[in-house]
């Protein structure tokens, strides 16, 4: 391999591609060629660095200089200044705030300082389309070790020792699950990777698949060896076209290197891997529904038992794990279960990836040791709330999860602590909400989601969520009564207790936790007919403040339903009966003369 | 997606060919059909039913279960506005309303000129850039209603 004095890593994750990183990459190559530097500097496309908010991201090694919001026009300057003259382009560095110094290096960023990237170890460092780069960072070494030195029982005991638990939501101990499947006697077994990532607000699985697909393939092959499977499936959401493309490329490369397929590494272990594209049903993330979907049927959950470990895909013993779970397997094999178990809390070991989104300054993916507090995640890594507004709640666990409040900020994160607070770990989607977010609206939002995604098999789930949603709609439009609150609670308990699968069993959680922690907001909607966060359009009014209005007429010009009247002589007024509460007038008024009440 | 209706049976047979005698074919076959024609024409369902000896009711059951399949023709460009949680708290509802107003279509509707179909979607996995929408396979993030027009114009 030729050696290069510098490497330029351009992020090719979905976030940065959306910001134009493909063009940045092309322009960098052109500019380098123009300067005759193309033999000295290599441009590499990597996966997501987790800091998509600041994308497109470009890192220059060996210095580790971290450039943010890079545009194609910046390529010439980076080449001329940094790569030719050796001077850092200050204006493209990240500055946490006006007052603070800009940050030159990757590892100086507060965002990365508290992270411990294990599942995300290669994301942003390697070119996901090049198996050689994965191999250069210890890739497929764990598989080699397993095939040549370890028995299947050794592998399982190492995973058990690590304390690794399922990262897809349930948190079931991975080693135990593998053991059940291994003990199941059959001529045929399957391993499956759950890449359906249905939780809206979570994108760690996507980043791993796009940034480091081989880590998942290798983990699955190790699992297959341990459990005695010779065939596997990756079930990936169709909304992730780039992940599917990179997975396909990775499988083809691994096959051509003899790392997948027949007689892997010359042993008698064979493992064949397929990709199945999902077809857009949230419930298919549930393991039994997912298997029904691979079989070509409607993805409806099946009652358990029988458990997949005994009777799974096509009636054969099967094991299913989440993307992030699989990506943790190789480091555990290489460094040992004890190493992994040395991180985290007593019952929740290792690290967890969180997707930090919503009203927080640094949105992105963070991988942190279990036991870290919510406060550290939001304020140290996340940089606090946008515009320094007041933190109100963190929603964790998606539609099955719940809300954490101010009083939970110092809670050390673990499966147990979150469940005790009425939330769940879920897949690790952490959506931050500030004073402008209405918690009743949030509860309604999640129920709209679960109600639409209920597969309809069980009546309590199908009808109960519908009734709950109708009740919430009444409340947010100012027509709710205090009895509605009791009714909501009753319905919630009924749906929780009598649904077949996790979707129905957890759908009431967002309602229950918001009722528990934000009952006053519900009451304000009912008793005072007011939405304290001024978010529910049924309970707010837009008004023109005559003393501030300079009669410029911009509001009237921009109102989509033409309900604002006035001219240079007559004051501007909004016809409340026709206003659709779109908020356009408030946004366009240059004199802040429109207010929301 | 310009395939004439008369070609549907022949094309569907070609799609089916590699799947004969294999299990779990229905969803990949329907995905290929949809990819070829832009939707799942009833003529294609008839061919699948006849060739694979599967009742049409069962096929319709699967087609209607999954949000991805469509029984009617759709626009040349699919606009997916994210309605996931991260986008919701950053104002995606307003964005969706704006797109609806610009295109004069409702959710899951297609413009009369068959240029666009508008679909809300649960999460596009680019939550860091919320609010987000996807047109065909391109993701557009950090959207504000003002930017929409210029973005949509790129898709003719
Ligand atoms: C409605 C519902 C949706 C689910 N969606 C997902 C998903 O998108 N991704 C995932 O990994 N697990 C999902 N799960 C959890 C899976 O059923 C299963 O527990 C998991 O894939 C097991 O892998 P793990 O042990 O590695 O977590 C879902 C469960 C339910 C009830
Ligand atoms: S609980 Fe809901 S989603 Fe789950 S099987 Fe029953 S109806 Fe379907
Ligand atoms: S909120 Fe929208 S509809 Fe109402 S007056 Fe303002 S611009 Fe017009
Ligand atoms: S996509 Fe580039 S940092 Fe996430
Ligand atoms: S919530 Fe919109 S992309 Fe995830």
C-alpha cells in the first residue's frame, strides 16, 4: 500500500451527505490534484462521527484537526492553507460559543471527552466501503480467535461474563439468550439482526450500519458459530437506503475474502448472510412480527412461548439481536468479558449509545458508560439547551418510553433506574424538551404514532389507543373534563395489561409518565383552557399589539388564509374565526408586533 | 416507472423467475414490482397469485398491511416529511402543513400532474438535523419553511 503524509476524512454519513459532503469530497480531490498533492494526501469517505449537527465534517490526520460545516467552496482554502502551507483554517474550526476558544482537535471537544466509543469505535475513522480499513483496525480478528481458539461454550461464557444486555429495548442478557438457542437441538438454526430501528428519534443503528457494517457482520458470524447457526438475516428498514447499500457491499467483500460463506477461514464453519428490506411497519421491529415478515407474511406478533430460541424463523431455533448488541460482540471477544464488565453499573454493564436530539445544542450520537447521569449527557456532552432556555423533560425510550424531569437529572442511567422512574432504556433515543414543549401534546404525539402502528390483532391495543387518543385530542383542543383524566388512566392500565405484544403493553407509558410528572399541565388545559407552553393550536391566539405595529403589512401579505386586515390608516387585526394558527405572521413581523397568547 | 400497463404481466413474470421454488418470496417480489411500476398494479397481483398458487386475498392482506406498498400510481417524486419525535419538537408539523399548502395535497396524496406524492414518515434517522424531509433518496435537513420551494424545484 502506498503511504500518504496526510489523510483527509470526509464524513459520508446521512446527516453530512444531506449537507453536501459528497461534493466537498469531490472538490477536495480536485484541488489536491491541482496542487499535485494527490499522491501525498489521501481523501477518505467515512461514516458518521456522531456530531451531525455540525456537519459536513472533515478531519485532517495525523493532526486530528476537526473542521465543521465545511462547504464545497472551502476545499480550495483547506488544500492551500492546511495541506500545502501547514496552517490551520481557523474559521472552519468549531467554537462552542463566542466567548470560548475554538477547538482544534477531535479529542478536545467536550462532546467527545466523556465518551467511550466501543460500539461506535470505527464510525468516522474508516471508510465503510473498504474491508481493508476495517481489518487494519483489528477487524475479523475476533472471528479468527473464536474459530481457531474457542469452543462455542467458551464464546457464550465470555459474553455472559461481559454482562452485555440487548440494546434493542428489552435489555435481556445476551449471553443467556445465546445459550438457550445453542441448547435447542435442530438441523438448522438462524441468527438475525434487528435493524428495523423503529423508535422515532433514534439513529444509532443506522450510523453503525452506514459507518461500520463489518462490525455487525463479524458479530453475527461469531454468534452463529456459538449457537450453531449457518444462515442469517439482517432486517433493515427501507428508509435507510445508504445502510442497505453499504451492507450489500460489505457482505460481497467479506465473501470474496473468505470471511463469510462456505468454510470460513478454512474451517468447517459456514455462514451465509442475507439482507431483507423492511416494508414500513413499526410493529415489525418486534421479534416475532419481524420473523413473520421475513417469511413473507403480514408482520403480526405471535404469542410467546414458543420463544424464537426454540421455534423461530420458519419454525427453526433462531436468535435475534439488535445492531448495537452485535457491534459490541467483537471487542468483548478480543478484550475479554471482564474488561467490558468493568464499565457501567452493577446490573447494567458497558456502554450505551444515545441519540441526543430535540432542543439541545449539540445533537448527535454519544456513546457513554452506563451509570452516567442525564445531567452530564444533556449539559456536558450536549452543551445544554438551545438559546439557554429552561430544561423541561427528556423523553427516553420512544413511543414505549416515558419522560424524565428536572428531579431525575442526577439519576445514574441504567436499565433499572430508568424503569423505576417510569421510563425505559429502549433503544436509547433521548429527545430533550424545553419550556416551549407541551407535555400533553407530546403524549398525544406518541399515541398518534402507536395508534397508527397498532397491527390491530388485539382489541385492547387497537381500540384502547384510539379512545385514549380521542380523549387527548379533546384535552388539547380545550374540550376536556377532569373525568377525562381518570378515564385516561383507566384505559392506560387496561391497554397495558391486556395487549399481546410490547407495542400495546408499552403504548400507554408516555401518557402515564406525563400524567405523573406534569399533571398540572393537563389541568391547565382542562380548567383554565390554556396551554402553558403555548404549543396547542386549539388553545392559543395570535394577536397584533397596536403599540408595536408599524403598519408595514408584511403579516397580511404572508398570511396563507388572508385573515389579517388593515392598512396604513387602519390598525392591523387578525380575524380569529378564520386564523389557522400557522404562526407565519409572528415569524415575518420585523417589529415583534405579533404575540401568541 | 414509465412501463405501460400492458407490459405488467410480462415484467411481473420476469421478476418472479428467480423466486420460483423459494420461500419468503412475497415481500421481495412485491418490492421489485413496486420498484418497477412505482406501485403494485392489480394485474401484477393476479400474475403472482396464478404463478405462485397463492390466493389473491392473501396477497392483498400483505400489500395493505405494509405502509410501503401502494395500490395506486404515485408521483414521480416522493416527498417524505419526517414526523418523528426529534423533528416534532423542532417544528415538523408546520413544515408538513406548508408542503401540503404548496402542493395542495393531503397526506399520502399525489399532485394532479403526478409530480409529487406527499407522505409523512415516522423517522428518517437523521434526527440530528431535525426537522428533516427526504425527497426520493436525498435527505434534506435543518429545514425552515422558506427553504422548501427551492428544494422542491430541483425535482422536476
Ligand atoms: C413494537 C416493538 C418494536 C420493536 N422495535 C425494535 C426495533 O426497531 N429494533 C430492535 O432492535 N428491537 C426492537 N424491538 C425489540 C425486539 O422485539 C427484540 O427484543 C430485540 O430485537 C432483541 O434484540 P436485543 O436483545 O439485542 O435487544 C421492538 C419490540 C416491540 C415490542
Ligand atoms: S399489542 Fe397491538 S401491536 Fe401488539 S399484537 Fe396486539 S394489536 Fe398488534
Ligand atoms: S397565525 Fe397564520 S393564519 Fe393566523 S393570522 Fe397569523 S398568518 Fe394568518
Ligand atoms: S453524518 Fe456526519 S457526523 Fe453524523
Ligand atoms: S425524528 Fe425526524 S429524522 Fe428522526
